[in-house]
C-alpha cells in the first residue's frame, strides 16, 4: 500500500496519546535489543531509543515513503529497514518487541502473535497497541459502501475486514504461550473533531488507503459519497470521535 506521511500526520497529537500509554507499560532500560514493527516516520521509534540509552533499536516498515522521513533520525543504536511484518521472523532475538498502530494490517493474529512471542529473549517484553474501532459507524459505512454498486465492481469485491480480536483472545493466547501475566486492555480515546467530515480526513490516512489505491482516478467520487454518508451519520458539531484501541503488554519469564 502507498502511505502518505502528510495525511497520516494531520492528527499527529491524537495518534500519539496511545503511544504514551503503551510506553507507560514498558520496562525499558539501557542496553536492550528492541524491534519496532511498523515504525512509520520514525519519531516514536526515536523516543523509544531515547528511553533505552545504549540500546540497539531497529525500526521496520514496509513503506518507502514513511522510511524516507524516518532515516534522517538514524544514529548509533537507532536504524531503520524496509520490510514486511509478514516476512519477518526471529527466534529469541529481542528484549523488546514493540508495535504501535500497525498490526491491524496483518491478518491471522493467532499465527502473528505466536511469532511475536517467539521473538522474545528470556525476560523480553511484548508491547502492542492496535486500533479496535472497526465497529464504529464510520467503519461500517465504509464496508457497506464498498459492498454496494457500483463500488463493489470497481473494487473487485474488496472490503477490508479488521483481524483484531477480543482482548480475552490475546490474554489467553499469550498466557498459553508462556508469557507471564499478560496485560490486555481496551481504552476509548476521545477526539473532538470539527464535524463528521473530519472523520473522513482521519480515515483517509489509515483505513481508506487500500480503497483509494484500488480505485485510482475513481477515488474522489467514492470519497465524496462516503463523506456525505459519514456526515449524515455523525451530524454533531463538534463531533466526539470515540476511538477504541487495544493495548497489550506481556513478558517472557
């Protein structure tokens, strides 16, 4: 997928709040081996490196556009590489595996989280934050519109379904994989936006990326209809965007 750092960063402050909550669950220290999966433009990866001085921190991302912004932040102990999470693997290599707002793009979370757990060295910590907002009215409208004519035909039947599971699924899975006392919580982050159409601007930086890419020149027409429907469903001004996120912290003994 082709990501736009500029579109994504329109809501930079709102997207940073769950990062701070996730870091609060971390046990960062000097001299760690840390992997940030889906590092994006790298600012948050750099913050991780600053909180763990003397560590070897690697940011991995599939987007060349995002990494173009990230690479100027590289320094001794902080580097960035291009790669897909689906293709990455490691066995006991990291003291910290971190992922902020990325794993919702990777399917089969049973297999994925088993792979993440295997990457932890003894004493290593897994830290994950993922949007779990797929039941919000705006997401439902996207799925309904994509499945209707003429968009179903133009999208080739594509509808993005979130792979994010319930919080008890992750707690039970990680416990079964031998990780100690996993903490898995869901939290609502309330964002006060100008109106319902601002929700569309938010989604254009995330959920709508694969739709826009598939539609090409037809994307503006799709977004126009979508914006009208979201505005009708979210008429309040300002609009309180209740955004649910799942936060996970677990440690290998």
